[in-house]
């Protein structure tokens, strides 16, 4: 009898343990499902808010055929990053940051150039020359892309734009960014208008501090080149942190931030292939190109005037990286140049 009772107690204990395991498993599974459903809904809502095709994307004409090309996972493409400064009573605001990147998955190379906001350029949609940031102020991203394509002589496949608040929110969501400050300087923060001291060496910055860090130009000994380097630092850090395992639980928050503040013409159907591509080349060094030029004042207005030879060199390098054999072409150019130099020496 005692043995029988022990067997029954053990059987009840096993059933309780099994029942507990089942309940806990169901609760965990439910939690995962709720998270997945919520994430799916957030992603769908965010991508719906984010997606804003260009005017030419919605038109069918032979003129726009050159911009419509099938994007395989290993196809080279161009991307325009635009940081928008919202201004009161302005329909569009102004583009404070313009960065063009050519990405070549086959050669695993990224080339990047920042266009100074005061660059004097021809704006096709307006029919006259003005500061490049006025292209956005007058016609938004459509005017801006037309102007950038005219300046650099390359098609822009994709764009991603965000306002300053969106930039701050994204940096804060990923837990801030760690940067290597090249020299000590002070910059005024947006909103509070307080002054922040950036000390030479490693620093951790929140969103508001990171925004002032990438916008400061006048106190940089290298001018726009220095600002370009700082922008690249922060962009790389955001991407690295945003795709890290430690931030997996913040995915839904990041999607909310992106959905509320970012616009792009990248279709949701291409996100997966772009993510796969990034995982492949994320460790590749970024080739930082620079448009050299000089300051000029015309009728009391300040402009940055690009030097023709520098602009042509930037165009050439960007085009080389869009070529599937860009690295080989670059090597051939160097080899030919060395041969020419040797012949001259003889």
C-alpha cells in the first residue's frame, strides 16, 4: 500500500511539473507571438509612413527608364542621405546635410561624399544657380535629387531623409553613440540652446549632443572635410548599434522612431536584400571623397564654390564604384598612369 501511495504521489508530482512546464511554455510562446505580431504591425505601419516615392517613380515615360533597373542583391546602387532642418512657416525646410553614397556589393566597396549645404549649383527645376539647400526648400526631395544628379552626373536610386528630431530619437533609441572627438570645441545644442563642450578623445553622446556634433563646421580646422568625417563616424555608429544583437529588444522602438521621422523611396520588398548586403560589407572601409572648393560672397550672400578639377575627380570615383569591375578599372587607371609617368621620364 505504501509503495502504491508513493507511486501515486510521484505520478501527481510529475503531472504538476509537466503542467507547470506547459503553462510556462504557453506563456512564453504567447509573449513571443504578441511581440512578433506587435513588431509586424509596427513594421507595416512604419514602412507605410516611411515610403514616399519620387515623382518620377510614379510616372511611366521613356525619360525615366534610366532610373528604373532591376535590383539584384549584388547590384551596385546609389543612396542619398538627407538631414532636413525644419523651419517655421516653410513648406519643406532646408537640407542641412546631404551625403551621397555609392555601394558596390560585388567589390564590397562604399564611396561617400558630403555636399556642403552652401554649395552654389545649378538647380534644374528652378532654372538658375543657388545654394544646394535651397533646392529642398523650393521643391523638397524631388528638386534635391534632380540637382544632385545634375551636379554629380550619376543617377540616384534611393534616398533616405530625416529631420533633426528623428535623428535625435534614433540615436537615443540605440542607446547613444560612441565617437572619437578629433579636437576640443564647444557647440550649441538645439532646443535648450545650452553650450556643450566636446573634449578631444572618446565620448558618449545622446541624440541632442550627437546632432550638434555632426552639424558643427565653423570651428573645425578642416571645415567641411572635418564635418564630413564626424558625420561618417556617427552614421556608422548608428548602423552598427542598430543592427547589434544587444538592441534586438529595441527593434519595435527603432521602427517607431524611423516610421515617424524618416521618408524613403526604398520599397519594403527590398529591405531584406539590402540588410543581407549590409551584413556582407559592413566591415569594409568607407572611401571618403571630398569636394574641394573656396568660399565666395556674391551680393552679400555666402557660397561654397566647388573647384572644377575636384568635382570631376569625385564624379569619376563615384562612377567607378558603380561599375561591377570598379576596383579593376581603378587598378588599370593607376597602372596606365604609372606607365605614362615612366614614359615621360625616359
